[in-house]
C-alpha cells in the first residue's frame, strides 16, 4: 500500500498533517509520500520522520506553468505506483487544488489498472466537517480499510519533538503569548493582550511574546510592547526565532495563550496546555474542525456573539458566509479582557 498525502498551505495544517500521518503510519504498513506547498518552510518538520519515504513540494498557483508541471508529475507518480500496488490519496481539509481532479484518476485506475486508487477523507470545504480534522481522517481511514486504529500517543514518535530535538521540561510559571494571525482582523486587539499580560506578570508569571516576521505579528508585538511600556517585564521574541526555536519555546512553556488555531495545534502536539480565543460561534464548522477538545485546551468564545451587518442581511435571505473577517473583527473587539483572564485562570487551576 502506498499513501500520497497532500498538505495544505498553512503551518497549522502541516501540524495536523503530521499527527494524521503519525497515527496512520503507526497502524498501517504503507509507504508515505508527502506533498507540501512549495512556498512553505514546513518541509523541515518532516525530514527526520522514519515513516515518510519522500517529501515533495508543488506550486498551488493555478495560473502558473509550474502548477501544470507539478500536477503532471503527480499523475505520473500515481500511474507508476498503480503498476505495483494499491494507492491511497488523502489531504487535510481545504487542500483542494489537486484534489478536484483526482476523481478522474480514480475512474482511470478502475478502467486500466489491476490495482485500486482510493481517495480518503478529502472534502472541498470545512463546512462539511462535523468533527475535528484528525478524528475525521482516522475514522475515514478505518472505514475504507475496515480496521481499527490504535491512537495512543505513548508508543508513537512525535514528529515535532523530533524536529526540536526531543522532549523539554516545562518552565514553571512561564506563559507564551501568540498574539498574531494570518490577518489582523483575526486577532484580539493588542490593548486586550496587554491587559492579560499585565495581570499574569503581576501574579509572578514570566511572559514570552512569540511571533513571526509577518506584518501582522510584528504590528501586534510592537503595539503590545508600546502599551506595556515597561510596566511589567516581558520578553519579546517576535520575529527573533527560527522555526525550531519558535516550537521549542512553546514546548518549554507551562502555558500558551493564542488567538489563532495554528498556535493551538502546535501546543497540543507538544503537550503544552493552552487557551484559544475564538471570535466565532461554538457551533461554527470551522471551530468543530480545528478546535482541539481536551482537558489541555480551553476554547474561549465571545460572550455574546453578534453577526456583522452584512451577515445579518444575508441571514435574513437564508444565506451565510462561513469565514467572515468583519464578524471576526467585531467579535474580537467585543471580547472582555477581564472575562478572558477569568477563563484562563480557571483552566490553569483545573490542570
């Protein structure tokens, strides 16, 4: 059996991919071939894993010549594999660039190959998902192969721990803050992060601020540091770490606070308790697909969720937008910092 797995664009989806592949490879005797978006630096995460045979990158820009080259190369790979064995193809939800044309390959395989080409757990949008992405994929693999997977972490290598060089002891009373996101509208305002930081620093916690060199992360970090203005000590590491150092800081932290799901994925894989701010409804399909539901995580939502004007009008017309940045900004702006602090403290006490 050969498994081709396609990872979608973000670092968070790469983390989800890693966890899915850990479980699948641990339960099946299969060769794993991983395809990752060419512009991402997440390739390095998987280079020390012993269950991935090859890692290849591809261009997802439909209007580029290299997209068609990469698609043809993928199809040639599938064609070669089908001469030898059954081929299974899967992807994290949202990885639809190649996936939309893969059913044609399935039909072709049925007509011209003695081996099977089977597509597992690929859906074109998150609205279809009713449960967490990892659980969803594992269930679909089990259904397709008529097996029951062992999902216990204790007997399995952790690809992120391999990447950073092993397990790290948690530093007592250390909180790492991930204040950025892919879009500024998807962030809790800096002044509210500043209030949270002042509270926990005042209670004896060591605070580390993490982030990338992106405009959003740098804006958030600079605003937070300006608002703190030396009133409490905070170590600003935003844009000053490489990927390995970034993950290591999360692995060493006693607790993580983030408003982006990618931070939640990293923290969970590295066994660091975390709080995640969601400017969405609890029943939102994106939340169901991306929010980890375990004792290590607390998912904190707006106390009183309100649709933006545009979404309110669409709702009256029995329409909806599943990923509205206006709604997110409005609800992040409405979040009460004191309420967030209370929820985080309650979670920390429960651990």
